[in-house]
C-alpha cells in the first residue's frame, strides 16, 4: 500500500481500509469498529498520507509527546482521541510507533435521515488538524472506553432493524462526551493558551508595524493560525473561551487600535490610512471603524483637534 511519500492515498470505502490493514471485511458496509489493544495491526501498511471518504474517531491508549500543541507539546502523556472528517488529509509522523487503541469509522450515509447527519458538523473538533487531539484524564478515559465497548458489542453481536438506531445514539453520546471534555481542555491548558495569546499579539504587531505591510492586505485568521501552528477553527474556539472574542474579532480590534494611532498622531488621509492597514477600498475601512467605535474616522480625528 505504500505510495510516494508526498502523494496522499484516498480511501473511498471501509472495505478498502480493512483490506489495507489486513483485516477481515467489515460486517456492515457503512460502519466499522477496529480494535487494536495489543498493537497486532500493522499500521506501516498504510501510506504516510491518506484521505478518508468517511468519519474517523480514534482513541489512542498511549499517545506520546510527539504530538505538538501550538508552539509546545501536550502535557497529557497517555490517552487521546483523534478526529477526522470526510476528505481531510491525515497521516502520522511515526506509523511504527504505539497505535494501541480503538477506531470507529463510518460513512456519512450511515447517518442519513438522522438528526446527527446535520448536527455532526457542529462538533468543532472534526475540522481540526490531526495533531490537535483531545487528551483525556483517567476518569474521562474510562467514560470514553465504556462507550466504545458498547459500540463494539452492538456491532459484533447483532445486525437487525434496531442496530442503526442504537449505534447512532451511541455515536452521539460519544460525541457529546467528547464535546464536554474538549471544553475542559481549554481550561486545563490555560497557561499554554495565555502564551498563545501573547504570541498572537506579537504577530499582529509585527504584521502592522512591518515595513512591507502595505499591499499585503489585512491579516486573515488562516494567516494567524499558520503562524501559531493551529487550525483556524481551533484558534477561534480557544480565543472565545479565553477572551470571549473570535480570532477575526481580535484582528479587527488590532486594526482599530492601529487606525486610532494613525488618526490621532499623523496627518495621513483616511484613504492613506486605509491603504496602509491593508484595505483595498477606504469605504470598507470606514465602515469597520464606524461599527467598532460609533464614530467615522474623521469624527474620531476631530476629537483630538
């Protein structure tokens, strides 16, 4: 199954994954539970990069410090959950490492005509990079393992008219618990998150104070997230929990701060200030300024004269 190192391999079906791992065909074509508690599955058979056409929730029993968290590393040494949504690029830096744990994989069609088909898009952790795992306390780990075992028992013991209803309700329970633990992670990572907030401030200052800033446009959430080694959604969620504001709001606040400096300390026109702050049209800058301050740029300038 090995492909060229930088060429992702796309898995369109659960059967293809089972075949790649040397496993029997799944009992259900749309949902499968893979148990690997003794590292008996050879994950080196997989390509280093792959794209799945389905959802994947993996609990790793011994997730190591190799997984980065922003500018540092996770301080939870064992037990973590990785999430992947259809058509996301995922991979591993070390397929030869410890991969003991459980994986639940299911096609979007498995949720068809169930409320979870729409609701699943609301769980933010499915849009994160694979390095942004959910790390668990011992108590949380016990909860997650109990739900995984319920799903395993249901899929292995019977396939009948009620199977899909039961498994989908168990998946929703699993996701709701993960959502609770995910919110907890922001609290337990507060010191690290404060460091990220300081770095965010530095990046924005460097961006607007840079000599080559003119013509670059206003900074984007993606630009900030790449600088911080976080995904855009994770960055915004972290900032909302820490400050009550999204990443985009932080950008706008910095723009207004820099605009006030220029309006009060220079004789530049509003159009010139807008251009220096990365706006293609001065009207867009004036609209943002008015929305944030209840004053137009010129009205604000008059307060200093």
